[in-house]
C-alpha cells in the first residue's frame, strides 16, 4: 500500500452488505418502503432504548428536526444561540423567521457560555438553542436555571452528542427537546438521517404528525406539517449500524488515547481531555494551534497536512456569525464573540473514525509533531 494514501477526516460506519441485502429483501417482499413502516418503528424503539431516552422520532436528516421543533414549540422573536457550530443550527432559526442572537462560547468546552446568556435576553427572547459541540455536554443545569428564570424554552442541537451521557444519564434528556443528525459524517449514520428526542408520548404523536404533512388519519390535517419522514431502506441500515456503533465508538476512543499520548507535550498544540463523569462518543478530535508557540499558523499546518494527503477539517471556521446572511446582526459583531473567534481561528479537527490504523495515526502525528 502506498504510504501516501488519502486519509479523510472521517469515514462512514457501513453495515455489512450481506446483512443489509437480507433486510432489503424483506422490504422488497413487503413493498412497504416508507410511511412509518416496520423498520422505521423498530429503529425508533431501538434508538430510544440505546440512547436511554423516553421517545425518538426519526427524520430524514438532522436539519429538519431543528426546523420542526421550533414550529412545534411555537418559537418566535429572538433565540439565543452559539456562533460556533455547523451552519444548520442558525439556518433553522432563519427558516422560521426567528432572529438569532449569538452569545460567546466558553473556551474550556467550545459550548455557549452560560454566564453570558442573561445579558443577551430581551423581551423578544423566547428560547435558547445551544449545541453540544464535538459531543461535549453543555452546562445543562445552569442553562435550565436561566431558562426557568425567564420562562424560555431550551432546544439542544445534539447533532454531535449521540450516546453521550453525564453521570449515567443521557445528555439528550436535557431541555425541552433535543435533535440528532445521522449524516454520513457523524458517529452513527443512516446515510442521511436524523431524529428528535422528546419526553412524553403526546409530544411524540404531535411531532409524528408534523413530519408527515400534519396528517391525522386519511382525511384530517391538524397542522401545516412538512415531509421529513425516514424511509424503510435507511431505517433498516440504521438498525444494522446500531449493532456496531459501540465497537466503532471504542475504536475512536483508542484513536483519541493515541493522539493525546503523543500530543500532550507539544508546544502550541492543545486539545480537550475527557470530562469527569461523562461518557464521550469521540465524534471529533479538535486540536488548537497557537501559532506563536507552535511556530506555524493553523492554516499552514492544515495545508501541510493536505499536501501530505491527510485531510483535517477546520470545524468550525468560519463562525456562523461571519457568513453573509448573519454578518449584519448586532450580536455578530466580532467584539461580542472573542472566544468563538479565537477557537475558530485555531482549530483543526484531526482525522477521527473507527478504521484508522496505527500506521495512519502515526502518519498524522508525524505531520503535527514535525
Ligand atoms: C451535522 C449537523 C447538523 C445537520 O445535520 P444534517 O443531518 O446534515 O442535516 C446540524 N447541527 C450540527 C451541529 C451538525 O453538526
């Protein structure tokens, strides 16, 4: 094998082809290919059990549950959120005619800084939408206290937080609802896919109507819903991937251990350690480059890696608040977001997936170690 083989930031967890074929045969026989079929129902149940949450509603990607949850909770006006995320977080607000209000992050986690939330609340604020960035849990307790004090809803974009637990409890149980993404690049994928997590059966029923045009039975439409149902093929694929996701997460954990061992004493490079009491999913391995101490800028390292066929990704650069749609907002002013800017300007996510070999890891490390 060439020692210059392409190493990408991630690689999708794929079911065994023969097992998937068996399930496809069943779908072909039943001819029930979408609309709450048996694999869809089965995956919702299995995910709820695996994730230790009461109810899961499957979606066709991770952006539509964000858009739908805002509709379901009748969120309007302004919503407090983070600029340090994937752009879909803020787009979901925009698609609902909601004004995003960016609050700076805490450099020790990359998540929204709860201490800066209160000063961003106005009479128009209706909700807080934080993100568990890289799967690192937000300070959910503190965020709940603030939300309760001001009567705000809390919706977590938990796209990175599949399987993450704090002291044995799923982080997905925090807030009014959480959303997940099962995109190919995520720890657990259904090719494209996503889900909403909710606390009670009534909410699940309502969300299930909303993701199917609002249909209740054949002739009644109870609300202006959307179409964001997951089909049977991807539900079956998801059932198979759920059986191997623990092994994939453990393989990622081993990669993180090797990265940390080797990068611990590199001047100018920092990274996150595991948080006490947290079961992590090792979805990403961000490193932060201090150009002065490291003697090379983040972008120089990024380009050097690329030239050696090792593709890291600058998640999350640029900040959402720097995209043209959002740049003009008062809260997007650079002075308002110094920590987010610092992180965005120093981050590289190193390749992280279940199939990285020791040889791959050594090649990556060599580039960072110089
Ligand atoms: C991936 C991601 C999404 C969007 O999910 P899709 O399944 O790609 O639509 C939303 N928010 C965050 C933080 C993400 O990383």
